[in-house]
């Protein structure tokens, strides 16, 4: 991504094609109660004009998926979307716990296009739009469009440009920062993807304990460096002890430095950090 494009995206806006993401429709009279027992946020707050962010966690409180949820315009179902790689595994995970519930989960990935419009970009007619400022950490709108809708008028960022934007905006994503090794709080999702008042869900007991103690094995940080760094590179403290690893990296075209995300031990999140090739500045 070049500087002019970054400035355009963050001021005027751009469009991102997210149609490859996995999508489901959840219907039935128990849909809200059922899904509320599966995710970290309060599904009762789901609306048809704004996306609700949540994580699906396992019994140990670790992240199996992060998803966006909204009420469908028909008023009789919920629509969910997640990373494309989770289409099979998350579908099976959610269906597994539908036992005596009046809830039906349908894979609608191929029925819908999903676009994210940043800034002042206008959506095509024929779909439904909802506010979502969390995809890229910028004011934006999700637009769900029927699969055959003409979108030739939309000016689209490439997948590489969209990924660079995510990193520059310090947004954690599956599977880089969000995965089965990670508690939601480690990724800084406590305020955006979690409710501590909604009641029980899978993994809730452990995550509530983290809330009470404030103690986590790791913490997500944003870093900058004058030197290019690779994903997976080891981070050490000033004593030379390994404290973490790089999870995402990109070139910042305006600041002209390398930036990215990394997990480090919670006790090292404010210390002096280095890699074999460079010093890191926590930003």
C-alpha cells in the first residue's frame, strides 16, 4: 500500500470485498437464547442496522472463532459471518450444541456477497447495510447483497491492501492473533466482544476469572521498527529472554517504518523489547 492510497482510504474511504467469508443464517424461536449460550457477547443486543462482535470460545476459554452477528431484516433470523477458513469447523461447532432447541443453522455463504464500505462510499441498491467500525478500526458499513448483484461500480482494495490496512489499524484477526491459543482478553477484546452480565456460555467461567484477577499469560501489543521483521520472529526482553513472537507485520507508507502486532508475556508489555534483527518500540 502506497501513502496516497492509505490517505485516501482513511479520509475518503474505499470498498473491501469480504464475500469469501463464511456466512450462516440462524432461525427458530430459540435462536437468540441458543446463540447467547455459545458466544462471549450478549446476542440480545443484536440489531438489524449494526454488527455485534463476539467470540466463540472452547471449554478452556480459548478462541475458536470471532464472528459478527446481526438481526436479519426479516425479523425472524440472525445472520453471522466469520473467517472463510472456519466455514466447516465453525458450522459443525455451532450445530453440535443444537439439541432440543428450536434453532436451525443454515450455511448461506454462497447466497450472499458481503462488502465493507469505508468512509463516504455508497452501497449498491438491493441489499441491507449495517454499521460496523470494528472490521478495520475505522468508520464503516457492512453491506449484504444477494449473490447476483452487480457491484461493478465499487472501487475495491486488493486482498493484500486490505490486510495491510488491518495491520496498520492494529486490528487483531483470525488466525494470526485470534486462535485456539488465545483468550479474548489477551487480544484486547474485553470491551468490544465480551459481556460479563449476560449469563453463562461455553468458557465463561475461566474468562470471568481472568476479568477478576486481571492476570493473563500474554498481551497483544502493537510495535514499530526501523527494520523489516517476519511473522513468527522471536521477541526477547532486555535480558535476552524470550517473551513473545511477531504475529503480523507490514510497512507503514506514511510513517515509513515497519509496524505490526505481537504477543508478549503480560509482564513484558511495557518493557524494552528486541528481536535478533532489531529493537522494537511499543506503540
